[in-house]
């Protein structure tokens, strides 16, 4: 059983910031999430990418 189970709120915040890599680095084998949460995060990442494509960063 994993030591840490992430919910959608935590993962979506890291995902929208583009920093899921931090969680992977800090908790490589001791954390997990449900398949439903993974699906939601994937959907959020796709939506965020679509927004970035439509509105390029002005900087």
C-alpha cells in the first residue's frame, strides 16, 4: 500500500503549473492516485495545452 494517495486537487495544481515532475521526484515509489484521478489530470493537461496553443505566451 502506498504511503501517500494524491487527490485531484493536489495533482491538478501541480499539473497546471507544469510541475508533476516534482511529485515524481519526491515520491517515486511511495505515492499513487486512482485511475479516475489520472483520467481527470490527463483531461486537464490536454485542456491547458489547448489554451496555450490558442493564446501564446506574450513574453
